[in-house]
């Protein structure tokens, strides 16, 4: 019983912290009214909130059956509607900002840090061969532009930016901007100006 209470407490704390960080990314919103406004206006927030709720309900024993499956069904319908694949149980930090949730595919083994931007048309997946097989790790405060493709066992460094329609096959240094096919470093400005309204104290 004590173990179950500890698991529930941890799951609830993580849910509240992550939702708070997610909400703040949408123009600095906060509180119950902020959630209501973002839910009405921002399909990206609705999608990520549903993802967080799926994970919470699955981790709590008494909601694991019934209510969890209902929320998972509606989350799945939203994913089909927008052409998005984000696994509720992937390792995903708080403060995820999806301005346009269209055609975004992320492998369930990918790790994404806190306060990241995923633009429309992004694909992040496995590399099965070559120099860097495996799954990408996206560090915190990373901006990923429209149409970008990232794959393989690489790291996209903290505070970096991936330009639109880039194909990233090698690790990206922290604080740099990459672009092109294959992507190369084109600037040392990173994600400054693109990743805004963050609650950094929440961490990953």
C-alpha cells in the first residue's frame, strides 16, 4: 500500500510539473483559466495534455482500467486527426511546445528533454545502420524546425536549433544551429529567440 501511494504521489507531482511547464510555453499562461484558454485555442497543448494524462492514469493502479482506456482512445483519435505519433510513455521532459501539430512522428525510444519545440512535419527515428545506429537524444531547449528529420544514435545538444527541412545524421553541439542535407553547423546562435516562455527550474 505504501509503495502504491509513493508511486501515485510521484506520478501526480510529475504530471503537475510537466503540465505547468507545457502550459507556460503558450504565451506565459498559468493556472486553471490558463489551462482552459490554451485548451480552447491551442491544439498542440490539447494533444500534449492528453498524452500526459494517459501516462498518469496508466501509472495509478485504480485508474489503470476503464478511465485510462477512455482517455487513451480519445488521445489516439487526436493523433490520427493530426497525423501525429507521440508515445505517452516515452521519456519526455516538461515544457513541450507544438505550435502546429501536423505530421509529427517520434519513435517511442527517443529521449526529449525539457522546453523543446517540435514544428510541423518533424520526424525523429531510429538509425538501423551506419556509424551511429540507435535512437536520438534531444537535450533541453532545442528548436526543431519544420520538416526536419533526425535519426540515429546521436545527440542534439542543449540550446541548439535544427533548421527547416534539415536531415541530421550526426550529433549537434550545444548552442549551435545546423541546416542542410546532411545538416552542418551554420551558426552559433542556437535556439535563442525560438524557445520562449520556459520554466527552467522544473528541469527534465
